[in-house]
C-alpha cells in the first residue's frame, strides 16, 4: 500500500482567524483525529498534493515535532470558487479500531463482450468499505474475463476478504458491456423504437392533460 510522508508544523493558535492567517502565509491548516488529544498542524500545499489529487487510496505518515503518525486522509475542504485547499482532517490508524474508507475499483482480464464489439462502461468507480487498519486494502479488483455482451457486474460480485465489509448496496451495477446498435437484432431494435414512441406519447398525453387542467 502506498504511503505518503508528510512533515507538518505544529500550530498552537486555532480558530478561523488563525486559519486565515496560515493560508495567507501559503500554509494549509490541518487536524489529526484519533489520538488522546487532536493535533493541530499546518503543511504546504505541495506536501499533500500527491495524496489529495489522486484517484488512488494512500496512507499518510505525518510527522509533527519528531513523532510520526500513521493516518488516512479523512476530509478535505476546498474553496468553492478557487478550489484552494482550505483545511484537511486526518484520522490516526489504531490497530483493531474499525474505520470506513472509500477505495477505487479496477478491472483485470479481457471481456469477451468487448472483443465482440461491445462497450465496457464503468458505473461505479469507488466503494465504501469497513475494516480495521491491519486489514486495509487499497484497491478492489474485479475480473471481467467472463463478462459477455449485455451483461453486468454488480457490487454483490465483488470478492473481498472476510475481514472487509462492503457498505454499498449489493444490486448497484459496477460495470456493463453495452450491445452496440449495429449488433442488435431487428426485434431488439423494434422494441427500442416502440419504447421510445411510447415514452413520447406519454409525454404528449401529460402535456395535453396539463393544458386541459389550466383552461
């Protein structure tokens, strides 16, 4: 699992005014939760760039006053207009203490459906898991080597160790292989067209009912 080393500078002044002053100095206010007492510190934007701007799940080893803490990034606050990092919360990892994290989904293998002309669409890019620090995983890998045209993989198809619980709904689709129009049969195309026509007629009927109601 990738770990990013971050050196922070302890800050004794807290609150909105102190945080604004730090930002004017080019620093990012941070807080580390999970210890007996929360630790307030600051870092440079460059120090956290590799853990903030990435689709990967990474650990952060934060050093403050010579003491290192194994953590995960918990929450980031961005400026609504400039996207400047305003504040970061980290959570200290403690063995045996459950936590929830979001981890990315990756695929392995070659889908027969794609080889037949289908299009693979990833519907879900991350899943939320609950586990303990010693059982943390940084990626969910799903095998698509048997995924045929028109088929889908769902959250229920994800295979994880028994120490890891997936919190997303089991029926949520993760990936599908769509059948291109050129490969669909005449009957399938006719059903699609009838469905589109039916939807159009329903919309017209609703519009007419609305007009009658307003007259």
